C-alpha cells in the first residue's frame, strides 16, 4: 500500500539528488528518512501522544507546555479568549 504525501519542492529535489547518487527512487529515500526520524524520536512522539490523551481525558485541551507556532498560535489565543 502507498499513500501520496506532499513535500516541499526543495525537499523533493534534495531527495531526488540523493536517490540518483544511491541508485534509488526518491520515494525510497523519503521512506528511509521517515523511518529514521521515527526511530530517533519514538520516545518524544509517544510522550506527546500520551500528553494529548491525558488532556483529552481531563478535558484540559487549552493547557500547553509548549507554545504553538505560526497561525496555530493565534488560533490558540482566540480559543482561550472565547473559553
């Protein structure tokens, strides 16, 4: 099974260059990079999922240990103001 994933053009160009050097397809390079990312960040990802689950269970979805970035930050501010 495969799924279409959109990546920025610059990232795809880099994957395409690496793939050409290795004699692989760009999708193979991206899949390997994704697997390595998950392997190296597994604990952090699991902790963040558990924290989100804890917030869902407690009903405390507006509390945050980290600041959201970009447009998400302004949406979070508006949600807190409306609460």
